[in-house]
C-alpha cells in the first residue's frame, strides 16, 4: 500500500488520519505498531479471562524479531 507503485504523485492519507505522504508511510505504521504493542500489553496484563486470544491481521510472529514479542505475551501474560 505504501509506495509510489500504488499511489499517484503527491498522494496523502492525512485527511483520514494517516500518513502525509508515501515517504512517511513506513514510519507512520512503525510508530502505530509501537503504540499498539503498548496498548496490548496494558490490556492483557489486566485481563482476568480464562482464555486470552489475540486476533491479528498477519500470522502471530510477524513482529520482525523472531516472534519475540508474541512469545513475551505468552510467557509473561499468558496469551494462549
């Protein structure tokens, strides 16, 4: 989605709260992913549920760090 191949020159998603340009797109989503990881850890650490299940857009483990973050969710917070 982020890239000149799929977007016209000067493309922007800023009006919808997204990145301002194709060039800022990867950094925008990197920052968003960081925010979402913090949010997830805050929520799962307070969960009293018997089962803790996360539904993701990509397969769990696609964190770019050898599944380190998902393993942390499992070992530290009990994600099933």
